[in-house]
C-alpha cells in the first residue's frame, strides 16, 4: 500500500429533518450569504426550510449559480460579500452550487487576480485564508459536500478547470436524503453514474495491494447497481434514497483513493465535452469511460478482470472477463438512461478530438492516467472511439 495522509474535517449531518440543526452549525452572530442555483429550492420547499431554521440570522441571498458554475457569475457574489461584509457562506444546492461556493470562498480574500485560482490551479493548503462555508446538499452525485475540490467554467473561453486543497472542505454538510424527491429523473440518473465513475477512476487502474480500498470501492459499486435503477423510479423510498446519497458521498470523499493509484482521465476528457457541447457532466463520463477502458485495455486488464469477477460474477479467462466487464458497464450505463456515443448527443461531434488534444497540449497535459501513459495520441483515440 502506498503511504498516505488522510484529512477530512467536514462534519456530516445525515438524515431526515436535519436542516433544522442549521442554527447550531453556523457561527453565532454570523452574517450569512445563502447561495443557490436556478431556483429549484423555491419549488421543493428547501429554501423555506433553511430560512425558517435560520430565523434571526442576518442573511443575504445570492441566486443564479448555474449548472457548471461560471467564474463570471461567481465574481458577482464575491463583490456582494465584500460590500456586505459577509463572514459565512451557506451553499444550498448540488455540486455546481457547492463548487461555486468553494470558488467564492477562495476568491474573497485572494490577493491577486482570482482567475489565476483556476488558470494557475492554485492549491489552498490547510491554514490558507478562505471564507468559511457549509452546505445543504440537494443533489447526490459529486461528493463535493465532503471533498475539497471544485470545477469552475470560465464562460469567456469555454474552459472548465478545477482547483482545491485541504482548506476548501466545507465546515459541515447537511445530507437529507428526502431532498431527492423533487429531482428530475435525468438528474437522479446523472448522480448514480457520476458516483459510479468516481469509484471507477480510483479502482480501475492496475492490481495493487490496497485490498481494503478495493473492497470498499467494490461495495460502493454494488450498492449503486442495487439502488440506482430503483431510486430513479422511487425517489421517495427512504432506503433507496439514503443509500444512494451516502454512496455518492463515499465515492468521492477521499477515502477510497488513499494508498492506491488513481486515473481521472475520463473526468479530464469529459470536462472538455461539457465545455464544448454543454453535455451534463455525468453523461460525458458515460461517453468517454468505456472507450478509455478499451483503448487502455493492456494497462487496465488486471483490474477489469477483478471488477468483472467481483461485481458481475463473470467467468472465463481474465482477458475474456475484462472485455465482458466493459460491455456490462455499458449495459449498466444504458439501464441508467445514459447514451454512450458522442454522436447520440450532438451532430457536431467530429471536432471534439482535435479540440481536446489541442487543449491538453496547450496545458502540457501529455501523460495522464495511473501509469502516465495516456498520451495525446491515446486521448485522440479515446475521443474518436467514443464518436
Ligand atoms: O440550479 P437549480 O435550480 O437548483 O437546479 C439544479 C440544476 O438544474 C437541479 N437540482 C439540484 N437539486 C435539486 C434540483 N432540482 C430539483 N430538486 C432538487 N433537489 O439539478 C440541476 C443540476 O445541478 P448541478 O449542481 O449542476 O448537478 P451536480 O450535482 O451533478 O453537479 C455537477 C457539477 O459538479 C462538478 C461537475 O463538473 C459539474 O460542474 N463536479 C464536481 C466535483 C467535485 N467538486 O468533487 C466532482 C465531479 O466529478 C464533478 O466534476
Ligand atoms: Zn464526476
């Protein structure tokens, strides 16, 4: 097992009717920015619940943080925070609102041009000055409620860039599984597939001796396969909703990545498809993942075979099982309402490979993946195979 340090200070408050605990979680006498997205929290009553719970607190609201949050929008929130002397941010939303708030939190005290946080991928280490924030999660998917990363889009240049660091963990996150009742089917499907792919990024690498990490990763995959199709049909079923929500958090709170290699190239390529075509984050992963596993088959076949045996009970030679495991993954993605070809999502698909390879070369990303062997040629092959 590789050496590792594990640090995760986010307090999770999980369960029904937990939003009422907000007054015990936010700092006493804090002036709070309540940050939210396009307005779903007004329709499903979460906005009311938050305001009732925080009655008596001085609150300034900032809405309109879009899916795949824009740097340009977030900078407006930074200006409001400075003008209003706000000292705590409460993100109420999915990954986009939470990621957006992470950026706002870093940008408010940042000395210099905040765009450099993204362009220079500044690392905010433990102890760095950032504005504290907490979250009320409304969409299980990204794990952003319990991790220290964020992905922000610069609208002007159509770039989707990530940043983070151990100063960027939420102080707390309220995870109430009943919030998923109001999610459209499409977003429930996205949540399952985003979390599933988060596990695969940290699991489908090469055989290693992190046995426990593998078993935890496999149990998250099995739970998502068990509850995923059902929760889309029955989001009010609390057993399904709670297991779905906790699986998403566990898939990307850092735990299964410790002491083992990880890949993340599916995400890096997928982010470009969102930047280029506006395809939902999870749906880009369903397009890229299977072709990446196929192109990188020689590197990944040992783990693909383990995955095929333990998750899908496949039999045969390791080579056969590894191929069949990719096919089973595609079948699961289809069951979850995903399309797995770019041409099914846009007519303008043929420019994707050139665009992505050029972007990666400009950024000096010449060696991705767990073995650093996903070169620009491989990226091209992966993208073209996904057409
Ligand atoms: O904006 P509102 O009106 O709230 O509507 C949202 C949005 O339209 C809606 N929604 C959220 N909760 C709802 C709801 N609708 C009804 N009822 C509810 N309870 O769902 C839509 C999508 O929301 P969004 O936050 O964009 O989705 P998600 O949580 O999937 O986040 C995606 C973003 O997270 C990034 C992605 O790149 C993307 O920008 N990621 C962040 C990661 C991280 N921080 O660790 C890792 C991920 O891999 C990912 O890259
Ligand atoms: Zn993701």
